[in-house]
C-alpha cells in the first residue's frame, strides 16, 4: 500500500480528508503512483499533471524521503520506504507571491 499526501485544495476537490492509500504494482515509480491516484480519484485528472503531456503542474512539487522528485522523469523509482508504505509520497503546492 502506497501512501500519498496531497494539498488541501486537491483533497477538497477529490472529497477526501486525509492521506490516500493506493495499490501500486512494482516497480513503484512516480508515474505509476500518479496513474493509481488518478484512477482512484478521477476528479484529480489534469490537476496534478497535464492531461496530454503528463508533465507536473507548475505549482506542485513531489517529495519522498526528504528528496525532491519534482523534476525527475515519471519512470523514476521511488525510495524503498515509500514503496513499502512506511513513508508517504508528498505532493505539495508551491507558494508564490510577492
């Protein structure tokens, strides 16, 4: 079971209140987790990554085990603690402003 924490505004959109748990077959990659997230919560399609290009939305970041995976290819395997469900994959909304 993979654990994923998403920003508040996306939790509201998807109708969830806490982190989500997803079944992801190995290898546990960023893309596989996002595929499972969008399959379980279809309202999130296009909010975490672009519908067509599959690229990360500009104001979202991906973190796992204190490492930034935001610019990593979707085929990148996540660390073992994430794959084992010990640590969550964090999808964090970036803060911008002046």
